[in-house]
C-alpha cells in the first residue's frame, strides 16, 4: 500500500509552472530521495504534499485515500475537515531552516504540538519530549534555548519536534543545507537511524552520499518534472536522462 501518492500533480505561481504532472508514490517503510538542480520544484513538491502550498491540478492520496483533487486551481473533491486533518497529520516535516521558537527550551519546542494539536497533557508531553530528544542525541540539552545550540543540534531538535506527533511519514526539505559542513554528519546520522528503524521518508537533498546509502529509490527532478527514477545504483551509475547525466557529472 502506498503511504503517499500523487497523480499528475501541478503547481503554478501565476504563469510560472513549478510542478508539471508529477506522479509519484511512496510505499510504507521506503526512503525516497529527491535530487536535482535548484529551482527544479523539489521543495514545492514536499510543500504541496503537506498542504503548505495549494495544488493547482492533480490528486493527492494518503494511505490510498483520495485527500484532495484539484483542477485548474479549483478543488473538485476534498475529504471532510476532520478526516482531512487526520490524514495530513500523518506527515511530519523538517525544513531547511529550523523554525524553532527562540523563547522556548528544547523540551518546550517539542511539547508544543502534542499539547496544542494532539491534546496531550503537559506531563505526558514532557515525557514524550524527553524520549524524542534522547532519540536524536540531545538528552543533555532538554532545558537549553535554541540560541545556545549549534545548527546541527537545532536541526536535530526540529526532527525531535516532528517525531513527537508520531508521524507515519517524514518529509525532509534539504535539512542540511543551512548547516556548516562539519555539522552535516550528525543530522544525517539521525536520519539514517530513522531510515533503519523503518520510518517512511521523502528527502529532498543535495547530499548524494546519503541518497546513495540510505534511499531505496531516487527521483531526479528538473524543470518541474520527475524526469527519472530508479534505485540509487541505477540512477547514480547509469542515468538515462541527459539532464540527469549532466547534473550528476557536475556534482560527483
């Protein structure tokens, strides 16, 4: 069963077509890496999945349930609000920038959504925060404010915050792009552990080593199109799309 699936997903900003008929599906426990040049539509695709961008045309399925169908900017069908919200909450997202609340400690940042969205008690949320921060190696930073943490630690805190809502799928939008090179490894380490644990993940990344090592499947996007997909071995060793060949030759 596909956890997330899009059919002919399009997104336009005025006259600019950013996504053009993107049809992709992700199975339970699969790690899908999306690579490609800047401006390819990779981040927009993730944001459309998580309802941070409105779809222009196409269909979005979660757990094989049609969540939304759009046609030329008009919604053709949508689930009832409660069911719609329940399915979207199955996705957690980690952004390029950490988007942490500077006036809240690590624990308070992680507790926020479980308390205010999930209806969990503060006592239970505190325990949950401690568990998730331990999972990302931040047990000793529970009462620290974001400004006291390195970029890598802040991004790991953002991962813990997303995990606190018990998502079935994690979306990562270039999670290491804002980090100093020496801090990238600690974040990728947490993501690799998540992948090994069986978490379903869609990762937009420029880290080709991670895509090669941790992904089950890699999609190359350019000009708003999913131009090629395959196993890491297939795509990195013998890409068929000329633009994919050019891109990989320029960065590998």
